[in-house]
């Protein structure tokens, strides 16, 4: 099977996953609320399912490098089908925790991210890398994110189906359960989309690789530090931004939801332009410049007089982030040995997921006295991330290695 055909199946898998997580993330908290869960209990369910996701990311990082990335994706798709079915059958607390953890609720990375997060990612990244020539690696990461964003936007629209069915005589709970079962079926479709993928067994031809431009432990340490700082910044921003918009401008879910729809659409196309920019500037400079501009746009939100203007600058922030994301992903895979790529992807991202759990509570408490603290806190820590990233990698040669040997199943 040629490389382009391999990529097509990987793209189909990303589209299905982004579509599923988009509507599950919207309807799952509403489903629990209709079943009588309080806000604090819903938060506890999501926190515990998030801890399950962290454990799955680590497990996939180890499993995929030893036994194959395609097998890891198939296993996660089966778990997703089990989770979706369980969500449709029971709302009991521990069922909800386990089902949402397995089903991928809330693991899409937010508006404009294209599903570039979660347990599948450590297996998917190396597959993309090994399925394309090195000089087209950034292009491939841009295209898969572009597809994920559009699929996520479509999935968000599907979240309105229960309300439509309610007008046709269904109960809202029945509509939610129907979508859980749809998610389970689409997860099974991911299994079939993954079966035709052909991959290089991770350790099969490690002897044929050129030495990496940076030792594994050094790479993991530097990525862990930069991602931990980024997680602190995201923890300020992600969970509190909706509340900041509400408090600052008095807008509700309809206005914010419309803004996020525009962000998904606007952030899609820059993913396709990332490879052209990386060819001109290099991957590390592309990431540094685009993220720096994104932080400036975010800081300017504080000084905007209306929701429309603040939303516009947040949209621009996400557009600049989209420009740099494929270059960042491509760079990490390029400087990693192919036999360790899943572990690098998994364990370098864990610090950001762990630190992101710390700052929401701090930011929420500080908002009582300083309303704009989510913006200031995010800019501060993401700025530190940017400085540390440049310092860590601007002298590292950009890897162009790809694993030798023929494909195997």
C-alpha cells in the first residue's frame, strides 16, 4: 500500500474521532444534569475521567512503541465503542466516570484544535510521520488538523439533534442516549478505518536509522519543561475563558457558541499554510513567531471595549496558533528516533495535562479580585513556554529521518 493511501485511512480515522468527541463533549454534561447531577458532581466526573485519559496516554505511549501504533488505535476505538454504549445504558456515577474516560469525552483539545489531543495522539503522530516523505511531514500534519477541525465543526452541529428530536416528541434524555449509541457505532467504524493501515513495526529496523540530533532524555526533559509551562497557561485560559466572556461582556452560551463556530472555521485553513511558512523560517522559528503573535492577540483582548472585538482578537490568536501547530508536531517527530516516537509524544505531553489541572482553581479564586487574571496568567506562563521552547530547540538541527524498511501489517 502506498504512502498516500495509508494517509487517507489515517485522515478518515481523525475525522471520525473529531466528529465524535465534538458532540459528546457538548451533550455529556447536559445529559448528567438532566439525570440530576449537580455542577460539582459533574465536575468530579469530568476530573476523574480526565485522570483516566492521562493514564491511557501513558499506556498508549508504551504499548504503541512495542506492539504497533495501528493496534493501539484499534484498541482505543474498541474502548470508545464500549464507553459510548455504557453512557447510553447507565448514568450511575462510576459508570459515568469510566464510560466518559473510555469514550473520549472532552478530549478534543478545544475550539480550533482539530482533535490533536488525547490517547490516540501518541499512536497517530508516528503513523503520520512514517507514512509520508520527510520533506512533506509538516504538510501532512497540517492537513490532518485541517480535516479534524472541519469534522469537529460538523460534530458540534450534531449536538443539536436531541433538541430537534425533543420538538418531535422525544424526551431530551432519549435524544442524548441516541447520540451515545451513534458515537459507539462511529467508534467501531474507526476500527474498520484503521485495519487497512500498514506500518513499520516500531523496533524492526532501528539499526538503520541515523543518530537523532538530540539525545532522548534531553529531548524528553526539554519538551516536558516547555509543555508543563504551557499547561499552566492553558489551565488559566481554557476552563475560565467562557466565564470571563460572560462576566466581562454579559454574553451567554449562544453568543459564545457562535464565536467558537467561527473560530473552528477560521482556524482550519492556516493548518494548510503551515508547511509553506516552515520552509521559509524553519520549524522552531515558525512556532516561536506564530505563538508570539498569538499571545499578543490574546493580551489585547483585555483592552477591547466589546465582546465582538475581544472575540475577534481571540479568533486571531487561534489562527496564529494553527499556523504553528503542524510545524511543532513535525519538528518533534523529526528529531525523535522512530522506535521511541509514541513514548516521546505521550510522555512529553503528560506534564501539560498535569499542570493544567492546577491553575483553574487558582485562577477562579483570583478572578474574584482581578477579573482579567485568566488572560494575564495565560499570557505569562505561555510566554515562559515560548522563551523556554526557543532556548531549548533553536540550535537543534531539524530531523529529516524516516524509518527504513518495507511496510508490514
